[in-house]
C-alpha cells in the first residue's frame, strides 16, 4: 500500500512537499491556540460577545486583505509574499502573547489577518504554478492534507502548554518563523511548470495574454469552470466552515442532549475521514477527472447537511460528520485543481484572490445567517435546510460544468484556460 502511495505521488515537484510542510506548521500553530483564544480575551474582563468578536474580525481582515495580497503576489512573486505573510503571522502572534489589554489583543490578532491572507493567496498561487496539470489533483490533496493533519495535531500539542494561556502564541510564532526560513531557503528559486499555449484566432483578442486586475477577473468570469469554482468556494465556506462549525456544537447539546464531547467526536471523525481520503480524492481528480471528484465532494457535503436537517439521532449525526469529511476531501482536491486548469501555470493572483475571498466571505456569513435562522425559527431543520438548498445548487452547477482536466501531454483547450495576473 505504501509503495502504491509513493508511486502515485512520484513526479510531484519538491516545492509541493515544502508547501505542504509549511501548511502543516501553520495549521499546528492555529490548532494550538484556537482552543484558548476566547479564554485569553476573557482574562481582560470583557463580555462573551467581545471575546468571540476576535474570530470574526480576523476573518474580516483576511477578506479585506485578499486583493492587496494578489497585487503583491503579482508584483513581488509568490515566494517573497509567502515569506512576508508568514513573518507577519509570527510577529503578530508574539505581540498577542505579550498583550496586556483587550485593545492590544484585538489590534495584533486582527493584523495577523493580513499575513494570513498573504500566505493563503501566495501559497496556492505557487502550488498551482509549479505543478504539472496531470498532478494538480494529487498536489492539491497533499497540500490540503498538511492543513488537516496540522489541525488534528495542533490541539494535542497545545494541551502540553495548558499551564499558560500565553505560551501557545509564542510556540506558534516559533513554528511559523521556522516555516518562514524554510520558505526563503527552499522556495525563492521555485521552478514553474509552464504549459504550452494555443494561439488565438487572428480576429479575436488573445485570451491567453497576461491580463491583470479587473480586466483579468472579468475575462475569468466568462469561463464556466471558474464561475462554478467561485460559487462552490462561497457555498463550501458558508456550509462546511461557517454554519457547521458554529451550529453543530449547539445542535449536539440542545437537540441531541449530548455534550461538547459529542461535538468534538463529530469534528474528529470528519477530520480523520478527510485525511484518509485526500490521497484517493487527488488521484481521482487527476485520473478520472475534476468533475467526478467535484461531484463526489458536493454529494458528500449534501448528504451530510441533509442528515442534519432530518429527524435527529446520534447515529445519523455521526454519519453526517463522516460525510462532511469525505465531501471536504474531494472538494479540497478538485477545486484547486480546477482553478489551476483555468490559470494553466501562469500567475493568477486576482483569480486566486477572488476564489479565496469567496471562501472567507462564506465562512463569515455562515455563522451569522445560520444563527439568525436558528434564533428566528428555533428549528435546526430550517437552519440546516438552508445549507441543503445552497449545496444542492452547487451540485447542480457541477453537473453542468464542463470537464477542465487537460489530457496528459496535451494543451488545455483555449476555451477552458486563461493565465491571468
């Protein structure tokens, strides 16, 4: 089995492994301090709302920083922006650890959102530029696996430092600083996988020109694959990262009569099933096509949220957690690969930024809208039912979208690809 895994990942550029290691370090640090983030804020004597506000402000800072991050990526290059973003995350983490008032804590944690956005946009841009088309699914799956394993490992490591609310921030800063050094040493001279371009007809503007900014975005929006990927990122952020994370703990306690342990078990099952299937999901995306992998992912998420909207039972609740993990694995392997098929090895800063911004926006809106529906209706069926409707639309769009995976050793058809800055 191990030899088969190695053979299927053979040929991946060294840069993909480095980016996966960096993602793991970032996720471990995030997993270490997230359980104590609101507790740290509460020690300043603020309300529960003020303590939880930091989560939304950080996400909002990420969202507002995606545009500048795309500009910097195009201007200075992926590796330099990646290293700078990691350095900002490291410094702000140290300053959060030293904070002695709530305003200090709020300012430095929110400022970390800029570094986080710089890291996210530039890392994905670099991943897609260095990876050949026939390996994009596996590269995306491996990269996502770095985050998943880091998120699983982080809380366990954080428990070792439970004697202090400040220490996890310093440990996180050290790990991210190490990732910064690795980036500067290993990625500054990355080799890009340039794919052959097809000339446009003489009477048409060349769609493969190095378009920038708003013009490049508008050209990208005319491509069905890119439109579906952006909508899917919004829905995935709303349902999988936003609504699910905010409402499931309440659902486990108030609807199922369980405890926070039941919610933790559900999240754990989802993470483990996601990690176990990322290899298979990436392979499916590369060998069978992005569309089948995308539909499997959308179908898994649709099953998970439908089970939550159905009559409540602990068994269906846990099955839904596994379904979310399966769906997240196939979406995580197929969607970045589809994005890479659109940019086709060229700088796609603005397209990647909008893709990431859609995911962040969904993550911000999910808890707010899901919480508002729950408060107004007092019904988890209606709350999760809104998620069912959104994921169903995403699935139907996936049914209609054309396959974007280029044939091995052949150029992608011009109508499905666009290198955009």
